[in-house]
């Protein structure tokens, strides 16, 4: 899915955009009733051993998502523990947190980006299932990039 050309990575189309919110039920209801995006149903996710700024953490958050054309809109509300979502809410308040891309080879893109000083700060691998990593692309433009790989 990702193409390499001249040391730069060409990403596939965005798979989802993620918003970090204070109250996922209230926000989901607003998006569905007022903006016509939904239905959005919140589910709780718990991650244990996810790497966050170089150390493993346990974290819980609520997630809701709905399709809007080719793109999924994802909402995330931190519940407990350290996470990029809690960090974002504390420093910036609610808003657009990341753009996500489904890729075939996360590691090769990460290696390419490392040369540019773009590093992962939140990542986990579920062997044989999936892996994801959030990268510090927010230095310019304020938005993080997530790469997700199935299998």
C-alpha cells in the first residue's frame, strides 16, 4: 500500500481521523443528531503493555467510530492511565488528534521516518493480529500520524 520514492514515503489514503473528546456519549449524540454522522456507539478499550514515551503502560479509553464516505471518524475519550489522549486533552483540550493510515509494512516506513527524526511514541504489537504506532508528526500542523498494520 505504501510506495517509496526518493527517500520519502507515499502513504495510502487516510483510513480514519480521530478526535479526542471529554464526553464521548455527548459528542457522539451531537454528531449523530446534528451532523448526521453515526450512529456512534462507545466501547471501552484496555491496553496493557502499550509503549508510551519509551515505557510500557496500562491505559483505558472509550472509542466510538462511524463511516463518513471512505473515511472513518473515530472519537476517543481517555478513562484511566497515561495515554496520548489524556496528554492531548490536558495540553490542548478537545480536537483532531491523529490521521490514521493502513499500511502493509509499518516497520519499513518507521525506519524511513526515523531518518527524518519522526519517531513513534505510542505503539503496540499483537502478534499475528495487528500492530500500530503513533508518530510525532505533530511538530508541524499539530496532528499525529498513526500507522496500522493488519496481521
